[in-house]
C-alpha cells in the first residue's frame, strides 16, 4: 500500500541520519562500492550510500531500504578511510579514476562525505558528488565545503517540474520543490565555477513545457548551467509500473515527442533509472 502522507524532507533527514550514521557521523552506511556495469556512466566507480530524505516512486531501493520497519536494511557501515580503500581496490580492478559519490543522499552525514571526497581528490581521482539538492539549500557549511573541495563536480538532480508531480514522485512536501534550484544558486553565489555544476532533470513525468520553465529558471542563474542540462528518463521495471497503475504517478512513455521553444532543444536522454 502506498502512503498518501507527504514528508517533511528536513525531518526525514533526521530520521534517516539516525539509521545510517554511527560514531558521531564518521561512519556511514553503504549499499555498494565498486563498478556497476548497468549504470549510465560505465567508466566510474560508485560509492553508493544508503538512506535518502526523499522516497522517489521510481527508486530501485525504495522498498528495500529505510522505510519505517523494525528490520530496516541499512547496508555496511564504513569510515571515510575504509570507503576510500574500497574505492582504491575497485579502481585497481577496473582501471577507472572517476568516482561518483551517490546514494541515497550523500549529503546526509556530510562530515563523512566531505572527508571521503578530500581523500579521493588528494589521491588524484575525478570526483562527482550527486545530490538531490535538499540539504545544501539549507546548510551554509555544505555549500562552503563544496566550494573548498576544488576540482569536485556537483550533480544536482531535479526530480520534477511541478509541485504536484514533485509530491507524487518524491513523497516530499512540495515546499521543497525549489530546493535544488536554490542549491545551484547558492553554489554560484559562493563562487563555485559553473563548469563544476551539472543539473539533471527528470523528463519522464512532466509536460515538456513545465520542464522548459525549469530550464529557463536555470538560465537565469547561469546560462552555462542551463546549456549543460542532462535529461533523465526512467527505466520501466515492475515497482514503477505498479505505482503507475495505482495512479500514484503518471508516466509519459514518449517524453521527447514534444517541441521545445525555438531556441531551446530538449536535453538528450543521458541517465536512465
């Protein structure tokens, strides 16, 4: 049964943090660290953390991790140094020097994530932090630290382009819908090079005209960020189809059949869930 309750993302952060953090936040729960051949970026090592402050309807892990059950599976707890050693091992096996710190939501337990990112950067890895943009919109320390982690790229994921679809897709109150845009804005104001910022927008649910409005809002922040938008489309696996049939979400099976404005081309499908 799908709950009709929408969650406060910041309160959900606190609940999830109690489940996925140990030792004062130095140890973080991980689902996996290694190469995943079905991920869109096939030349990266993934440091995939458990726990998110959203409950996206299309998330592969939504039914397995961190729902309020007595026996929630949270993964393996690692320190930043232990996680770094796992990355080194995977990198040696596959030869890849790009690491995506992903999840879940890596900004939950930021002390751990910041330390891991620094270890990776100092070792010469190309590092990409993937985030839903909720916490950086409210926490100056995260924005300041990202600015200081010179060389790290940030990939902000926009899940929806209307308040209604945001609620239905993420399970989070619609007041948080603009947090990813606010995160992008704050990073630019803090002096982060726009070339270090990537924004991904989900295309599989909203009317393309609404997606266009989101792209135009990004253009107001910085044209370079808008020009580099990545389009995400959803892979149809059974949990998503089930929710769609229940009316929880409506899937646009052909999100690229609509024209953009004259001078705005639709982002190419780049990242498939």
